[in-house]
């Protein structure tokens, strides 16, 4: 199995002429071959603050799945409507690792970090209103999180977050 990230539709069309390619336009990922069966210890939750964060969240989710993990997606659960996040406490508390993807001020990672008892990987996105400075405001907020157990990857780095979550989910197997 081969995972390809940041793949354009044009590149997918060319690769698809020669190989069986499963392409996902939303995450801009392609998979050649079959996804492995989940063999991680538990589940990875991938949460997005808003709908505009979903492409980066999907890159993280598809990366984690390609590395043999069961992934639960919680999309559009940002802090502007905290009830949407709190309605998913069971999923949050049962995760082995959580990827929190958010733009704007990046508060989702801190809130999830305060609720969860597992590592949280914060992914700032370059989307948002106002002066988000291409994701820099979310990045700085996530780096300054009060919540313990929150780590931060770079802006729009869904692949890195999915990879790290997979490593955490496979630690007990070592």
C-alpha cells in the first residue's frame, strides 16, 4: 500500500492510468493498494473545529487509516458551539489519541486537551476569518495552550498529525 498526500486531481488522473488508485478529492490523498486492517491498540479521534477545517482533518484521518488505525471523525465541533463537542464526550474519552484541527484562534485543541485523558495533537489550519495570518494565529494559540498533553504540528500538517497519532496508538504493541 502506498499513501500519496497533497495530490492534485490531475496527478491522480495520470497515476490512475497505470495503477489502481483510490483518490479522495477532499483530503487530496491517494492510496495505491488496499488499506490495512486496523491493528492499533484503540481508536484515534479526528476532530475539526469547523467545516473549512475538514480537508486537513481528512488528510489526518486518511493517513491514520492507511497506517492501520480505526478512526472516528467528529467534524464541525468547534468551541463556538461547545454543545456539539460535549455531545461527543464518550468518543473523546475512549480515544487513544486525538487530532484537533482548527483555524481561527485554535481553541479546540485546548478545550479537548482539558477534557481528554490521552495525547492531543493540535493542527492549526490556514483558514479563518479576519487576521488569522495564514494560520499563524491558530498556531500561536495552540503553542500557548494551558492544557497538558497537547502537542502541536505545523500549519495544515494533517499528514504529520495522523502519523503521530498512529505512532501513539501502536505504542502498546511494542
